[in-house]
């Protein structure tokens, strides 16, 4: 007699022995290699999904047709869980309660919610904290399983995070990727009367004096504070950070030929006589909050683990003997 047939007979005899007149309350819905999945297991797994469905349609009872539809979708998940559990046990993978609790705590911190708020949110969706921790445990086990099976550590680089954020913008986050941003300082001498040649000459002479001090090695910020006619002179002449496209043509022409830390000659601009200094060149990576970087990194890591896991699971399914009796 085949293993599957023996299991069917044993299950029938067990139920029948309880009471000769009792109705069969459980049955086998799938056989996975040498293991069986019962209807009661399937019902337990599908219960939160059914509860959520009933909440959505605002009814207290589900039709048999819809129940069968849900069962048909849940059963493959249950089969996969049996396959995975066997492999995890075979490899001796263990995840402690402490690891699970630490992961739940980190998730709460990343989403700025308390444990109690998480419990309420889960309850509203038809789940308990116990169910959620079980899912977390399975995710950690899967990650360890992939590392053991694939033999390659998944590493998410800063550039991958930046590329993701460029394609999926986050409000309040400025992503420039590899596009350089030029941090500029300037000294601006404004003629009292731009149309008067004498006024312009006086402003030019003041700019020449400032340039002379810079060439003598004086600090640019200190010279800007002494000579600049604009309010930013009080903040060491800091103009801001700009990409090439964001600069006015006369600024771009003066700045792009400079090395970091150098200053330009006097530039006659619509504002007045200006001297520019290239304070620094930076990339957008520095402007991204570390917490956002880590949150995206964790999400990308999870996606890669799931993708590799799904491929591994497909291979495992193809090597297994699976009979569905739903």
C-alpha cells in the first residue's frame, strides 16, 4: 500500500474510533512528500483572510463558494511552508525569541509607533501580535536559509539606495546621485548708482582691495564679512550649493574652471562686482538622512532575499512530490 493510502486509512480510523456515529470533522487536503496537510490546518491558516473579507463586505457569514476560492489560494502557501520547514529543520536553523522581539522593536522605531499601537493596527487587520511574530520569525529564517543555500551574502550599496530614491522620490529628500553640487561663497560689492561711472569705479576699487587681501592669504569668510554689501557677508559669504544647470551663466563660467578652495577674479555681474570661491564639491548622497538610507536599504535587502528565496522555492517544488486533495 502506498504511503499516501496508509495515511488516509490511519486518519479515517483515528476519527472513526472516537465515535462510530460521529461525523468526520477533519480530512487530508494535500500530501507533501511524506507529510500531510489537514483541513483544520488550512482553516486555521485561512481564518484571518476570511475575517478580513467579512469585514470588507460587512457580513458575518461567508458563502461556500467564496470559502473554497480562499482555500484554493491559501493551500499553496501552506504547502510551501511545509517544504520550507523541512529544509530549515534539516539545516538546523534556529531563530531565538530575542531576535524576533528585537526585529519587532526595530520595525516600531522605523515607523514611529509603540508596541501597543502596532497591536491595535494588527487587530484591526484581523491579526494578533503572536501571528505577526510568527511571520517575522519566518522572514528571518528565510534570510538565513537563503544565505545557507545561495552561499553569497546580499549587500546593498549606497549607490543602489540612491538609484532607488531617484526612481521613487521621497518627500523632502533631495537626490542628486552622482551629479556634483558646487558649494559657493562670494563677495559682492554693489555700486550705489549702477548707471553712474564714478559710483561703479568706486565699487570696483573696493572689490580690487578685497581681492588683494585674498591674494595675500586672508580668510575668504573674514574678507566677505568686511567688504561684501549683501547680508550673506555676515555668514562668510556663503551663497549655497548648486548644480551646473542651476548656476547663472556668468557664475558657471567663473566657477567651473576653479579647483576646490580657489577663488575667481572679479566678475562684473548684474548684481555688482563679485568674487566667487569654490568652497566644496559634494554629491547628493550626503544630503540624504541616514535613517531614510537605512530604511530603503532594508527594503531593497528584503526584496532581494525574497527574489532569491522564490527561485530557490521553485526549484524545491519541482523536486518534491505534491498531491492536492482539496
